[in-house]
C-alpha cells in the first residue's frame, strides 16, 4: 500500500497526539473532516492502522523485569506450542523465527524469581525442548514507528 505525504502527516499526528478528536486532527492538518475520515478508513482497511488501544507499561503494572526467551520446539509442534504460549499472561509477544531457536518471546515478570517461574512453566509445555533467556538491562530505543513513517513520507515526496 502506498503511503503519501498526507498519510504521513496523518500518521504522525496519530502517533504524537493519540487522544485528539478527528475534528481536531482535520483542523490541525488543514483538511476537511470527510477527507480525513476517508483516509483513516483506508489506512485501517489496508492494515496500516491496526488499533487504537492505549500503550501500557508492564513496569507500572508491577512487572519491571523484561526478558527475551528463545524457545526450541520439537519438530512438527510449533503451532501447538504457539497456541500454548497464548495462555501464559507474562508473554506479551511471541514470534516464530529463523536462526537459534524456533520462537522468540518477550516476557515480563515481577522480579527474577518470578521470571524463573515463568521460564519453568515454558519448559514444561509439551513440545518445548529447551529455552534460552536474555534479561534486558535498560531500554535504549523505545518502541517507535514515527521515524519509519517519516522516512516513508520523505520517500513518497521524491
């Protein structure tokens, strides 16, 4: 899907001011509300905009420990293990990957002992062969999409 300069401006506003009304976005962009709504509808339909939920902090919810857990899976059981991971609330993301391991999960925990409990739960899942954990010490670049959106917008103008 092609994202043009106006789409880029819209996406920037959504990222920078997520609690603003559609009417205010239209005013800030200097476009008609109907034009903005049509663009938003297209961006949602094309899968560029995937939700409008607030961003939550696991640390503020009492889970300040972040770890990346690589999981090796018995051949043929990737889907089964993937489904089982959805039942572990401390797993906030999971991806099938190439390289060292079959799955990469992002796990949050209250403390290191809780992290160990979560890892032990993962190891006990049918189809899990082994895990390898890496504890994050400090976030260096927070999750962000604005630089990517701006880069795409610059490319669209050329």
